[in-house]
C-alpha cells in the first residue's frame, strides 16, 4: 500500500510540476527555422540541425543554440529528383530555442 501511494504521489508531482528535464528551462515564444540541401539525406538532416543551432546562437547567444534543448521541434525533408536523375534532399528544422 505504501508503494502504491508513493507512485501515485510521484505521478501527481510530475503532472503538476513537470518532469525534472524541464525544470529550469527557459524557452523563446517564437519559432526559429533553418533549411539545408544535400544529396545524402543523413547529411542534410545533420547539417540543417547545425544550421539551426548556428542561426539561433547568432541571433540570441550560444546558450540558446542547442537543438536538443529546443521545444516543439520539427524536422521535415523533401526528396527532389532532377531531370538528369540527381537527387537532392531539402530539410527544414523548426523549433523554439530553449536553454537551462
């Protein structure tokens, strides 16, 4: 019974106060987005995250430029095939910058 009450109390605290990971996190209210093109999808994804981080760091400060800390993250890629058969991936990263 004591274990059930402890679990219930923990669940209540997390729902009211948020998870420990969000404690002390400050986020901007507006989104920041970046795009990148590359023939290799994994490189396009990695580079667009870096572009987002560098853009945010330049606009606000390096404290804000960590993609992993951002809220409401969105990452979308589109594959484009050109006449000669070359593929290019265009990726967009969009998120609200946050820092701890």
